[in-house]
């Protein structure tokens, strides 16, 4: 058999077109009225229709760091002047520059500066990333949090705040974990790999054996991924053996939920995380399309593989191991580290994976649950005419077949007792993918919201629009809102798949810190 060949080339996305448009959007009267600042930033841009051309509807979020306000602009590309502009609450997470400014203020603080001179003491990015102060008149002071770790001290962890308008240090901001004398995950946080920008926003990736093209897809690194909070390593336009199978596949919603022990010391109660901050990991190889996309000769190693937060690379690493292409990235959200991992096998099997890890912190010693939600927009042999069937053994009604079609938008529970599975099928070609739950994917509790949703594809439902928050009511995945009961028989479909990983350091049973289903091709010959 021919050796596998992996090719990577730069790929231009709609976001490139968007940056060309950014100046026009920021100059709109409606935007200028609400955002007077001089350095507006476009935080999000999306086209709401597939192949919409010039008349395509779009949605953009523009932020003014000076007034700390944001607007959402929605309209059509061909009629920017008629676009609708409205204020939205959006708090961008601190970037490297802002966090460095906060760290400098902490270092200059008399007592905290003293702590930082002790042996092994260091600062890190904690949770929550912000401890903003809201005033009675509706204005907000932005407060960036900084973790101070003193491994030899009586108090090992402190989460302090810095008010960004005047760099004032707030030693005990509200809503952060209490000072802690114990810690979990003894690996210190390191951010020691190069951050080369700008490379290509996305790349086209091809896997060939001889004259046969097995896979052809577009991959975006987490920093350029779509969604309110990003979505990890994001796949688009995925073709297997020349047939379109997925239009888009990513993880736009990611939550952490603490139990009572965690609440008691100020952890959570929940965190809506983000998937667009990249962490360092080990990846040896070349960057044929530019920085941020590395083709590796050996398997990349993340914190889950080697237990270190160090590395020589950030972005997306590709490695073909002889039977499958791995697409690997490591993410950072405060002290959490996440592994965004896709495996595309030569035989057509797709294995989406999400892994959970962390660096030294005062919270993850307490039992908590991670909830990751994949959004899989299947386009089996084209966008239209797909259907989802559910498998139950024993069947739901006696005498019925094991497979039954799901006719309307719905939320489904993973039901191991019935060996429940699903398949997405194109009604005309009978090709599709069979979704088999992973052994560690668990089932949702009330906060976990659900295990699987089958929805019509709508361009404004990339995620539920919720930015970072600790509030359980807000952070809970609001996917039921999308299940309005429309027909899903023969439509352009989105499957959301939830994986729930309960993490308890007091339970010493070895369990993989990875969730994800296996997707088997049906009808590809
Ligand atoms: Cu955990």
C-alpha cells in the first residue's frame, strides 16, 4: 500500500474577507454613536448562510476597550448602511498585554511583591479571569485577576485583582477562590513557547495514498476558531474520498461545574470557559504553510502525555501515525488545560476527542465535572436531505425495529441500558455516519443539560451567545432553546454531542481524562 502523504496549504476564510470589511463596519454611524473610542476591535464575525454570496446576512461584534462597551452589528454584506446596531454585554478576556500590565501592578504591591520574591513563587492566570466591579449607575470597572502561588508558604494560592483604569491592586476581590493552603495539580503554569503571528488564519489539509485522496478539509487553529468563546481546533468542509461529510465541526461550549465542597471555598460554582487561548505543547516538525500549523514526524505530546505545561509550539499539530491523521491542539483557560484532538482514520472513521488537565491551583482538588459540547454540522453528500435515526436495543416499543428516525428537533439521552446510538444518513445516497458514544462520556445531570441534540442548521446558532461567566443559570448550555420542534427529516442538520467528565482527585480509580464518540462511515465504498 502507498505511504500516506499529508499536505498543508494556507486557506483564506470568510474571516479574511471580514477583516477587509472591519473598517467599514467600525465607521458606521450607528457604531460610532455607541462606541466613541479610537481603537475599536472586531471580536467576532460570521456569515449566517452557506454560500450566501454578496447578499449574505452577517453578524459582527465590535468592542471599545476605552468605554468597555460592545455592539452587535447585523445586516447584509450588500447593504452595510442599513445594518442594525445594538449594544451587547461582552467582556473580552484579558490578552497577554493586559495580563502583563496586571502582573506588573501586583509585583509593585508592597506585600504581594514581597511574596513573589520567595523561593519558587510565581504568578499565573487563575479562574475567574475577571472580577469586575459593577456600580449602581450601570458602569463597570474592569478588574483582571492574577494568581499568586507560593509553594513553600503557609498560604499557597491567592487570587488578587487589578483595576485596569488605575492599576490599583485589590487584594481580596469578590467572587474569587479564597486564599488556599493546599493545592492540586502540582505542575506550575508555564507559557514558554513562541507566539508567532500572523500566520495563515486557516489551512487546507489533504491526506493521500498514491492517487487516492482520503481526506480533504480546512482546519483553523483555536485562536482563529469561530464562536463567542472560540471552539478549539475547528474543522470545516470535511470531505472523505471526495464526498462532503461535515460542513463544520468544533466545540463551541465548554463548562466546569463544582460541587458543594468547591462552592464553600469560592470555586465556580461554574465556569463557562473559552476555547481560543492556545497553550504550549511539544510538536516536532515543519510549518509548511506558516506559523501555527505544524506537520510532525512523531506524535505530538500534550500535558496529558508528558505532565508538563512547557512546550515548543502553540497552534495545531498534524501527525499521521500510519492509520489515522491526528489534529491536536492544547488550550488554556485560567489554570485549566484542554486537549482538542481529532482523529481522521484512513478507513473513514472520525474520532473527536476532548481531554481535561490543569496546572497548580486551589480548586480542582474539589470534585467537579467538565462538560464539553461538540457541534457537528453534517453535510452528507451536500447540505440538504439528511436524517437522523436512533438505535435502541431493546427497542423503545416491543416488536418495533432497533432503528427509528427522529422526525423533529429533539434532545436525547445517552442510554447505555438500551445501547443507544445514532446515525446521520443522506436520504438519497444512503451514505452517512454512525455515532457511537465513548465509554467515558457519561450522562448529563441537570446542569449538564443533555447528551445529544438534533437540530436544524441555523447560521446564528453557532453557540448560545454566552461569554465567560461563573453564574450557573447563565453558563448552563442553552441548547434546548434551539430545539423548537421543527422537522429534521431531510434537512441540513446539526448534531450537538455532550461529553461529561466527572473529575474527583479523591477517587483513585484510573480513568482516562478524555471524552468523545466514534463516528463510523456508512455506505462509503
Ligand atoms: Cu478536572
